[in-house]
C-alpha cells in the first residue's frame, strides 16, 4: 500500500479482503502488517476459520510465533504437502519478532499452490514496519495479498464505529459514542469487545446505545466525562464545568490532565475554524453546508456541528486565539514546565477559570 494511504482506504481494502475470503478466493500469501492490530487479527482469524474445515485443521493448519521460530523453519513448513486436503495453512503470528524476516523471500518468491502463508506483523513501535524496499515485501506484493492496517485518527473513528455498530443491528447516540471513545481510547479491538458486551447486556428490544447503557454496563459516569466538560465549557456553564473538573481532580488516573487539555484544544480548534468560515461568509465566500463543515472542522457528527453553530456567538476570534494560547501554555505546565508545583487537578481548574474570564 502506498505511503500516505488513509484510514478509509485501509477499510476499503479490509472489506475487499473479507469479501474475497467469503467467496473462497484465497491468495497464496497474506502479508498483514501495520499499527492497528484489530484488522490484522480479524483477517487472520477469518482465514483460519474459513480455508480448512474443522477436521482438516488438525493436520494441515500450523501456527508459529516469530519469537520461537526462524525464516528457515517457516520456509520448510511451507514447502510441505498437505495431508488429506487441498491446502496447508501456515500462520506466522507476532512476525515482527522474527529475526531476518526478509529471508522468507526464499519462499515468497516462488510460493506453492497448495500452501497458504499468513504473516501477521504488528508495528507496535513507530518506524518498525516492514521495509518495503526488500525483495521479501516486493515478492509478497507480486505473488500474494499485502494489507496495511492503519490506526485511525480520532476524527476518523466515528464513521467506522457507527458502521460496525449498525452491522451489529444497533445504533448509538453521539454522547454514548464520545463516552465509549473516552473509556477505551483509540483501541479498536477494545471498542469491539465493549460493543459485544453491550449487545449481550442490553435487552433484546433495546437497539440504541445511550449514555445510560455506557454508564450501567461499561462503568463510565454519564455526568462526569470529557464530553460533558466540553459541553459545559462550550455553553459557558461555569458551575457544571468546575464540578466536572473537581471530579477529574479526584480521579487523575481515569482523567489525566494531558488528555483533557488535548480534548479541550480540539473543541476550541473547531470553534476557531468555524469562526473563520463565518468571517469568510461576511466577505462574500459562501458558508459551507453542515456536511462540508463537518469535514472541514473535523467534527464527529452533524449533532456536534449544530452545537458548535448554536454557541459560536459566545466565542469571537480574538478570544479564541487567546484561549488556544492558554491551552498550549497549560499543556506545557501539565508536563512539568513552570507548573508552580500545582497538580493536574489544580491546573485544570485554573485553566478553566482563565478560559471563562478571557
């Protein structure tokens, strides 16, 4: 996959591979790599469950781990003939721990028609991906299927998550979505597990996930979370914002100030961009419609755009510029730069007061 490919391209490739597996159109080699482990595991698991039937797997499906193997042994396994079946399946998990993985080129340059090799390489560290200049990578591209699993940015996750929840026969409210992301971060695998938990826990007739479901079944407060803090700040509800900040101060591990500041920065960045579009409209450049605006300011959903537009009058350009400066200043303080000895909770309260007084 070419450099600069987007998360949306990754999803399109993922869906295409899953469809080809369903149609039993298998490639002789699958090189599954990237920094998002969920899609790598999902493809590998689907292949492992689909290529061979249950009886054949006992004889013809082998799983090895990079730390416990070497390219020579894997090449030998791949060159074996299947027993009582059409295919032999060799799955290499944690291939990033395989020493000299590029030596697999001795097999991938001339794969056997009766073997399907699945290599799962998870780039857990930036810069530790497979070298695409190697003969190994090029031979996988030529003779098999190469998939780059990309971790989404925060503004990209909502579309995929909504689609996944829809495929489960459910829907989700914007606030519940924000709470779910806050709880699990950008870990898609954990998100899927939490959604599975909700599907089992919710009643048969309950098809829409709400903040109450998140609170009851996942354990995140629907009153004290960053979604509610952003909402209180946006609407200049000082009392509510300070109550939430106090709750955060009492639970610093659950609500680290660095994450809270990052989320607040995202809110004010959106307000700044919206303010800029409104300034342009006064100069004769048409205001984008809500769909275009959502993409431009990287809002997660139409509801978020409506909330921003209905409260933008509270936040003029100079004020927003000043607040963005404050957020940068307090981000540095949260990391120990000129913090004056204040802990994260005290810094957050001080920051919020300065925002409201700006």
